[in-house]
C-alpha cells in the first residue's frame, strides 16, 4: 500500500488534488506510464542494493515528469538515500505492506505537481514496493552477519571490514585514526558471583554507555568476551585519550542497575594511533598492550602506546 505522507515538508495528496483542480496552472498531459512501470519493475528486480533501487526509480520517474530530486528515509533503520536536489515543492509517500513499514519517499521540484503527475507517480510506486522490501531484508541479513546478537555492537567480522576500510581512508587522505580497546575490570567475578545473566546485562549496558559517549561517526565492536573496540576516525592520540577518559568516567560514575542487583563497574582502556606502516594486527596489538598496562596498574584508567 502507498500512503501519502502528512507532514510540514510534504504535500498531502488529497489536499493537493483539490488545490490543483481549483488552481491548475496548465492542462495536465496524459501520462502513459504502463511501459515505464514494467521496464522499471524489470530493472528493480535485478538488484538488491538499496542505493541502486532509489537511483533507478529516480531516473525512470524523470522520464515521465520534471523532477529535481528524491529522498528515501527509513528512520527505524537509520537509513537515508538522496539523489538530486531539494526544491520549493515536494510530494511524499509512506510505503508499507502487511509485512511492515518500508520507509518514506519524498520527491522535489520547483513547481507544483499536477493531478495527472501525482497519479503517474503512484503508479510507478507500485513497482517500487516489493523490490524495496527485498533490498531492506537483504540489508538486514548483511547487518546481522556483522553484529553481535547479545549487545548489538559490531562483531569481529564487522571489525575486520571496518578497520580495513578506515585504515585505507586514513592513508589516502592523510587523516589520523585511533583505536580504543576496552575491557571490563574483574568481569569474571561478576559472572561467578551473580550469574551469567547478570554478566550479559553488564555487557549490554556497557555497549549502551559506549554508544551514548562516542560520536555517531565512530564504530563500536565486541572484540571478544568482555572486550570492545572503538575506531575513532579523524582523531589523533591526545583526542583519543580524552574520549577514553570520558568513556571511563561514564561507566564508573553510575551503578549498573540490573533486575536483581546494582553493580559498580569500571573499565580499563588501551589507546593506539594508526601509523602509515601499521597492519590491522599491529594496530590491534599496540592497543592490546596498552590495555594490559592499564589493567596492570589497577584498572579504571586509560593508557596509550
């Protein structure tokens, strides 16, 4: 089903029909969209890449009407794809099926959409719905393959992919890249004294606090057991140490409230900065040795190498 959006920056489709009928600036042309729709459907079924699907839809729609830009948004998945530019007029639709919400499509141009153009847009949107659903399911499967199911942080496979990419970007653009390796102090005691369900709760709350403290552009991964890694792009070692200390304080300053217990938790953090000759293993090894130094000094602190 295609539902017109009702928000300040989009056109209410029913209201738009009434306005166009009353104040139509031009005679609407009859849009023969059926051949376009079948061609678009064939193209969309050839890919599972969300960005490609939105680009193909935008390109095909521009063969039918004048259009300056398109934006796709799925807030629940934190997804946004944009093609072209914004303009003074827009129409938007929320797409959903019985299986769930598929996000929102907003179209932009410099003059008002006519009645027949809106009908043509809706016809093409019917070709978009199921390829879009398949692309979202494919993206969910890819995300699950690099996500730790307990905490929601990235897993080791995700870390390997992200670290290779971030190191290449840092080298290409001569930008700093730093790493934090974080370990929960005396975690085995938590499991032994309060049980593994309490330990799982501590791991989940630790990741929640890590996400609350670091920037949205930073990447957080569960490295193994009670260890986590955060990649800090465009951040040198002094900046990484400052972030590490904020994280340490956020975790230590407030108890972890679990269903049956309230625990005081601290972490130790090792910091390393990417150098041009580094491999993934050498960067991880320096962070790990810095972490060892922090724990050797009693924990609840950060150190760098």
